[in-house]
């Protein structure tokens, strides 16, 4: 028996309130039918006795207290899934918008997912070669990792993400079992088109599932978008044993949608007006990356977020950094001098890299080399700071070497063309070549044996 | 008659019940048709508020709420060690067996393996007078730990039945205790204890024995005592978790309780993987044999995250009562504070600083005060050491959780972003960190390591502080213009920073360093410093000393001298002497 509730009790922002509802359950989906025959969907977000608060995904524009009929569907939000979703484009709540008709589902999954039991997780150890020196050598991406790109408006994060998607080589993955899930949250039409075009040019479009919530789409849908995308990713990875790379952009827009929604519910705000549960909320997305024992598929996340005012202590990058396994931080200054990709390596980090590199994965010298590059580049910063006070001329001989090393490092190691894919051996050899311009005593993070093998000042 | 208590309202993890007088504060309840576990956190005239430890999706009004008449409690008995639990002591391995890789709701699985038989030795006899906390039986729990079975702290009486030695399951009757009123209490291998109540002790002791961790910056510079408390604050990527892992691996406690509170799932998997392969250097047994993991990852329900800290400390106290030294690592207490804030927000309480509830400091102090070195009720000595990681928002140490934690802990190991950026690990900043235990521990170091230990330590600290001041000048005008005696300070401080404070967790010799070697390293560094000072005063340019490569040699001794070949320090000393004679002879 389906009960239709006539009318609404109140409307405020994207929330509507309905009274005298008997059989509501928490987070259940509802359908609102308008007089003109159109339908909207919503979700129950609070229950007080017979009074329920519903969040309407497409917004409340045109709703009045008398012109709607509301039907409870009896189940939480689910999306239809099958292998056929590959190559398809959906809106933010998982409805196809590419004009190719509905999906014939082989499974229907709750978009909220369930936490993976830590006991069932497989610890990620497999290196993904992206062909980008700064990432491969210094912030290595590991299969099953969640590694966000911290960027700012106007920097080349989209180009970087596309390059990673195009060049990523997962050991053991063939084209057959590799796919990309792309979730756009509040991005501009141009950006969505850019990604679509780039995927097309790279010839991977039929292996991409896109969920698009653009900047002029309703914000409430935006809260569901990453959940739909991750549900699709988990389905492909753990049911069809595929390796999935999930690109989510822009997490800042997502968090802002959460803030807007939270304030319309009248919740007590935390820092900068974001809801107090933003950490848990973001974690419920990011933690859906990983690998499971006894299953050959994997979900690797590459979320992109723009730091408002390039501030890494802003709540969104801050909370993200506490959840994800490292971060790739783009640097405005490097971007300004034309270094692409402008990866600021000092604040960047990959937490899983230590167990996925070295002998058997990349090369035995990878970890000491990376450490040495970090340490030496940190000294470059000190030398530059000193030079800005006393002038480069006055620097000691060693400091001058560092300044020189810094320039080489930025122009040759960090910098590469958007179409250039370097193998890990090329990257590591290049690293040694640059380190060889420094005096041997300065290299205190590598042992003698490696120095003998790789330190070749004559080549520098 | 049907249960009349039903759900009225639902808001996230908070559920309300109207017009009921059946509930008491902090009582555990079962919520809804799926029997989700919840706890009563507020009672008003007409509304009872319950926080639910699982996802509330799908709950409906008018589903039943069942009272259990007891507070949220843990089952304590053999089988805890080597296990991995969620925030309310549900065994994750058993949950995996029933519900697969993705966790389902409402799993009601006993905490301990009920079918396993333990090899029990019963030590109490019929007619014995037993008081709360006394030991009446024991069984080997793992290869390295014996589990003592104790009378629950609230009971005492005369033994009227004692089972024979033999194999028993957790719920088998071992003993009957008749109290003064004549009531007979059957005792098994396990007991229950509410998580929010500290277990009673006989009396507290002074903390005079260090918890030896093998980490130089901690043991030497910022020592912690057994029974002490420490906070590790640091922004993301500064190595909190890494430091906690190192401590859990190498510290000389008998039992390790590792609480992953709202942290990454992969990290817990890593602990599971790594600890399974590692050997405890003291017992030669597997490291997992002394470890309990509590994993409540960031995507698991928030209310259980709030409980996980208490679950951890209650388990720690239970093993302390048997006379063990227990170390509890909580990673991270900020997530726990945020869980408090989230629930407080749902209750629409008046927020204090940054939205945190006003009772945050009192909750934090209640928690840290459960640490300590004590005489237990059974007459043994045990301790609980608490090491809590703090994740300050925006790496800003002035935020409420860091500041309040600072007030209630006696060690403060501040992790520094710029050290971490330069890959100096452990990135503990030696200037802004402190330990209040150094005086309490002086006697131990004097007697067990070397009478000069504390003197060397203060000299090292003095050099580092001087370097810190000099660096202000160097930043402005460069190092070249400094006089030679100050250059020497900078050089030797570099040796201390890179050769002593920096420690490589992945190096076979360097990952754990015994106190003796730490002392020898300090001694040799200061030896070179004093010789350098003499040379400089006699007018020898510092560059001559640097050119001999002595400083670089000392930086590498941490790798080159094995932990069990301390006699090699004498050779180093000879090399220094030799070089100095050469310099003087020119």
C-alpha cells in the first residue's frame, strides 16, 4: 500500500517538513510529485515523532505547501549498477544524462556504503607509475591509496589529474580491468568538458564512468555525487575485480555544500562555519579507498581540492590531510615561474610510499634518494632565504652550490611536458645526476655503498 | 506486555525516547529492530536521549528500545591479547567471519572466544578469604603473558567451591565466593567492568622508572616514566602515527594497548601486518603476543569512536591490576574530542571554544588521570602509561584540545612541520617540547646507566639551545662571519641533530637503541666538543678540525656501531685523539 502525503508543513531552503508521517525511517528516500507531473527526490534527515524533515535534492523551487504529494519509498538511497555503466555519464544522483537510456541493473547498492573491516583490508604495496618524476620519486602513488591534490584556483591541477589518468600504469593491470570513475562536484562546465575531451583524446572514454554535478546544479545533489561515484567504484572493483582510479573534483565545493546544508538545518557550526562533523563526513568518503583480501580489484582515490586563498590550514585541506594518506601540494610560486607540474615537494607526502618502493617494487636506492632530495631541497630554501637578505654574491661556496642545485632541480626534475612520461629508472637516474652537483659530504642521508654506485660528479 | 519504550526522534547518531522512566544515565540499551547498541546520555522530564554506536540509517519511530539495566561494560578475561576489537569490544575478526569485508549493523558477537579452552591453574582453596582484586587462578594467555584471574573489585567473601586445575572455557565456573550476607557468587574466568569507571587500586606510587623506548630523542632528551602521560601533538604528515608505532613496537612495557581512534583503515591493517612479523626484543616472542588493537577507523560510527578511548584504558587497567606495566597509545585523541563535539552538537548543547563542549577539559583530565603507577588490590605493582596523539587543526597548537591536553599530561612531544618537511624523523622539536619526569627519573639513570648521564644530557640541551639562538643570527648574516667558538657550536649541534636526534626507523640498528649506547653517543659527541673548544681557544682554526671529517664520522656512528658492540666507541675516541695530535703537530 502506498500512502501519499498531501501538501507540506513548511519549506525552508532545500528542506521541507512534513507532519503526520507514520512509517518514516531515517535516511529513507522520498518522492515528491508536483502538480505539473514532475518528480523530485528527497531524503529524510531528521525525525521527531510524526514530524519528518526532508532534504530535496533538486531544490525546493516551485514547491508550495499545497501543490505536492509525497511518497515514501521505504528504502535508503540506492543506485542501479551493472558493468554497463562504463562509458556512461550520470548526473549527481546517479541518473543517466547522456541520452542513452536507463541502466539495466544487476545490482542496487546503498550509496552510503559500509565501512571496510580493518581486518579484511589488504595493506597497499603496489606502486603505480604515473610517469611524473615529482610524484613517482617523491610522493609515490600506491594502488589502493587516497592521495589528494591540494591546489588553488588557476593552477594546473586538472591538467595534472588528466596526465596521471593518461599515463598511470598499474603493474598487473591491463586495459581490460582498469577503469576511471570521475566525480565532478560544483565544477565549471568548461572543466567538465575539458575532462571529457581529454578522456576522449586519451582513448579511455569507454572506460570512464562520469558523475557530473556542475556549479549551477543543486547543492544537495552535490552531497550525494561522491557517494554515487564511490559506490560505482566499489562495485566495479570488488564485484568485477577491476582497478579503479577515482578522480573527485572539487572537494572544497563539496564541503561548502555540506556547510550550506548544515546551516539550513540550523546546526551549530564548527570552524569557519563548517559543520562539526565535517571530519567524519569526509572520512566516510575518503576511507572508501583500498583493497580487500581475497579480491584482486582496488579503489585508488585522487581527490582534487582548491585551497581557498592557498591556505593549507583552511578546514577542508586540513581535515582532508588528516584522513588521506598524504597529499600532493601545488605551489603558486613554481606555477608562476612556469614549472609544470608545480608540485611543492616539501609539504607533499605519500604515507604509503615507504612500503611500496625499494627493492622488488622500484629500485633499492629509491628511498634514500628521495630522502636526500627532500633534505637537500629543504637546504635550498634556507640558502635562498639567506640570499634574499645578504645577496647571492655573499653566500658561502656550499650555499651557492645549493642555489644552483635548486634551479636545476626545479627546471629539470620537477618540470616536464604534459605529454612526457618518464619511467621510474629515468626519474631515479635524473635524481642522482642532480645530486651529483652537490659536494659529497653534503649527502648525509645515503650510505657509502650507494654513493659509490650512483654519485658521479663528472656527469653533472 | 510488550515493551512500551519506543523511538520517538532520530537525528544522526542521536535517538530520543518520550515519556519513559525506565532508563538510567549511561545505561546500555538496544535500539530498534536490529538491536543496535546505544547508551543513555541524557534524561529530561519527558525525553530520554540515547547515542547509538552504529549507523542509524533505516531506524524508524516506534521501533523498540530495550533497557539492559547495566552501564556499557567490557568483558575482561583471557583471549583479549592478540585480538583486534572495534570501539565497544566487538572482535573484528569474528565480525569478518559473519558479515564479510564490509561491516554490517547489529552484530552481537561475544568479545571473547567462548569455545576456547584455557589451561587454568586454580590457586585459591575452599575456606580462603578473598577480597576484591585478589588472584584466584591463572592461565597462560599467550607465549609471553600469564593471565591472572582476579575477584571483581566490588566483591569479597569466603571461597566455598574451587574447581580443580584443568582446561576451562571462559564462562565455566571456577570458584564460588560466599559474601558476608550469605549470597553465593559464582566466578568464571571473566568479569565485566563499566568502561567509564576507573578500576580501583590500593594506592598510587611515584613514577620513578622510565619507560624505555629505544628512541634517543625520547629516552634521553624527553623521557617518560612508567605510569606517566605524554601528548604528541602535530599537524598532518609530521609523523604522529609513525612515532606511536615505533613506541608500540619497542617500548619496554609488558602489554601494549593500541587504540586507533578515528584514524585510517590502512594504518590499522599495517599495524596488524607489521606486528605479526616482529619479534619482541625482550621475550623473543611475537610482538602481537603482548598487543591488543582497538580499531575504530574514521568511517566507523562516531559514538563508538567516543567509547573506544575508554575501552582502551579499561583494558589497560585490567592488565595493570595483574601487576603488568601497560602502555596505551591513543591515536588520536583529537578525533575523540571531535566525536564529543559532534554528539554535543546533536544535543544542541551550548558550545564553548571552537564548538567543543564546555566539559572537554574535565573529560580529558578524567581520562589522563587513569594513568599511573600503582599498588594493585592484589598487592602487586603495575602501571598504565598513556601516550596520546593530538591532531591540532591547521597545526595550530593554541586550539582547545592541544591546550587542554597540555594541562593534564607531563610530557609534551611537539612534532614540528619544518623538521618533517626536511625529513628529520622523529620530528620532535627539542626546543618547544618538554618532559616533567627528568627529575623523578634522575636516580634511575644514575644507578642503571651512568652517573654522568643527566650531566651529559643537560650539556647537550645547552648546546642545542645555544645553536637555536645562533641560528637567528646565521639567518640574517650567514654562517661565515661567526667567530670560531660559535662555529664550533653550530658544527657540534649539527652532529647532535643529525647524528643523535634524528633516528631511522627503517634501519636495522637504528630503529631501537639501548640506553647504554645512547649514553656512549652523547659522551663521544661531548668529547669531540670539548677537544674542539680547547683547540679553538689555543687559536687553531675550526676549519682544520672540520677537514679531518671527525664531525661527519660522528654523524654516522649511529649506523656503524652495532648496538651490542659498544667497545667500538673506544676506537672512535682513539681516531679523534689521533686526528687532534696531527692537527697540533702541524
